[in-house]
C-alpha cells in the first residue's frame, strides 16, 4: 500500500465539533456524579461486599471490550458502572482518602 492509496477524512464542520464537545462534557458530568455516588455508597461497605463489587467492576471492563464492537451505548453504560464501582471500592479500602475528618 502506498501513500497515494490512503484516504483522509475531511475536517469536521463547526457544528460537528460542538456536538462532539457537548457529548464529551455530558459524559464527564455524569462520571463526576457517579464518583460522588460511589464514594457515598462505599462508606459503610463490608469487606466481602467490597471485593464482590470490585470483581463485578473488573468483569464490566472485560465486557466493555466486547460491547464496543456491537453497541456504543452499552460500552458507555459499562464504563459508567466501572466508575461507580471503582470509587466505591476505593472508598472501602481507604475511607480517609476520600473524605477529610
């Protein structure tokens, strides 16, 4: 394959860039909310429950690898679940690291 065989996509229009930026910022806002919710839910978690949720989150990461091929919405949902569970597990491991006393 030579350099002449490669095709490049045209630059995106201003509206497409704004739509992509709005979509990304929406995901950032949802992720931030899930970080806070995960910290709240993990505050009184038992040892066994913490490990179970950690394994569920790890399973979601593996599932996300296969989900992205079929459905972008499913992959985004799994990413948000991983965010929630990771913060809950981190809160379970070191509660003082999430809040200040």
